[in-house]
C-alpha cells in the first residue's frame, strides 16, 4: 500500500514509518521539520519537506503520488504551551488538519488514521478510562484533538471518509534506530534519562499534592512500537470496511512520576536528583486507559509496554544518542 504519513520525521512518526516499511508498504513522509529530524525520516521512505498550512503544496503531494491511505501524526502537542498559545494549537491542529482533509478528498483518498490523545477526556470520573467516557478537555491541546475527531465524524457522514482515531496515552521507549529528541523536551522518561546521563542536573517533579498514592501524577505508558503496530492494524481495519471509531492505546496500568524515576534509577544504576515544583496547569492527576476495545476490534495487544522494558529501550537509545540526532530541528515559522 502507498501511505502518506504526516509528521513522519517526528518521534512516533519515525517508528510508525519504520514499521510500515517493514510490512512492505511504500511510504511518503510529509514533515515541515519544525520538530522532526531528517535523520529520523527512514531512508526507505520519500521525505517531502512541506507544511500542512500550504494547501497548494499539499495538494501537489497527492497529485504526484498514488496515495491510498493517510496516517496523520503532525501536530503541536505541548499541553503547557497550549494553555498560553491556544491560537497556535487551533491553527496547527485544526486548520492544517482540514487542509489535509481537503487535499485527500480532492484526490479521492478516503482512508485516514488519526493520532488523537487521551487529553480528550480531561479529568476522568473513573479509571481505567473507556472510550465512552465523557470528553471534556481541560486544555486547548486536548480540545483541538477532540474537535478534529468531531470533524472526522461529519466528514464521514457527508463525504464517506473512513477513519480511525487512536487516543494515545503516554508513548515512550525507542527502537534501535529511532527515539525521542524534542526541543524542548517535556516528556518525563527522556528527561529522567538525561538526568541519569548528567546532561541536565536534575529532574523536576511538578506537584506532589495530587490525590494519588504518592502525591505525584499517574500515567499509562505505552511503548512506541506498540503504538506503531496499532496504526498498521487500524489501516487493516479500514481496508476491511469496519466502522469509523476511536480507540484507546494504553497498557491499562498507571505509574506515578516517582515510580518512573525509581525504575529509571534501577535501570541506569544512577541516583537521579529530584526537585519539587508546583503543579503544571492542565495536568490531570490520573490517566489510565482501558485498551480492551482495541484488543477486541483491532486485534491489538501491547507487547513491549512493561515500564522496565520501555525505560530499558529508551536508555539504550539515549546512551547511543546522548545529544539526540546529529541535526537539531530546523524551526519553521
């Protein structure tokens, strides 16, 4: 299958592309490299540096490539930043996303797998969270993801769009070739490992007064390889003519910030300095998935998502790439 992957030079995108190619697919990557890296774009894929805000350029991509399906991962994704720059998030995650849909429809491409987020749920009434849980985001990032899911629904009704929305919880870990290299880095596991390598002096714990066992936030961590496998199964789901739907991607178990740091210390054999700070705006206390629907309907089951395995894989990659990829992200706009 010929597949277009937006954001395919980013963290999750690089692994999704790697696995698609391993499955024998042809892949075209569209990435503006504002957060992605040329080195993270598989050499077996065609990389087109383009911005989804440029509709004419995007339409040309579809015109000159025989695209059969799209995996849409390109987005702004920093919760804290979304609280102070909501206009950027709605522009990038909604307006640019609608450009992609327009180009798809103009070219007769009707299959889309969308990278959504557990942030659509906001403050859950109970955990683990099922897909029918109420969706009341508490930050513009989550709101932008939910709004795009709603747009996909109506495009399905009106234009016959076929889609799957994958609501990620916390993707983490690495493959031998690809890992996390963000600027700035806001994710817990890579920052903890940077502290273990003494690339940063300490790890900041944002809030110790949450209603959890140890007072720190609890999150469901899913290996990036398992996330990539879910995209492949979602494409097969669409090929088989199944219903448009959203699915949770998580391991079904939560770990606190303190637990993650403890496991990282055991894995690296290094004492990691911790500094306590106040809560970050927009952070729910607990986010843990019920991933059973994806298991039942997509045939997906996490294979590599024990926390120790996630941190071990990330640690191997971080040690091999202490300063990330050779080329840092090139800012665009």
